[in-house]
C-alpha cells in the first residue's frame, strides 16, 4: 500500500469517473466489487479496494476520479 495516499470511501460516481461509464453501470460495478470482497450492501468500499479490483494503482485511481 502507498502510505502517501489516505484510505477513503468511494462512491459510484468515483467509479463512473474512472471507468467512463453511465451511473447505472458504475453502480453495478460497485455491487460487483462488494460481492467480490464478500461485503454486504451497507458496507463501504475504499479507494484501495476499488483500485485493486479494477487493476489500477491507488494513485492512478485517485487521479482519474478527480
């Protein structure tokens, strides 16, 4: 993990910005990430978890989600 980048909660809008997809598709991606991680619907997904799932570095994920 990169200690310079803080762990933060992400939303489907972050996935939408990174993947360049529609909001409904980004929400599905978010649900797929939670399913892959064994999380329940109410549990959060962090930027580290999403970046790993998408095959990106955390710094790339953060840069693309801005």
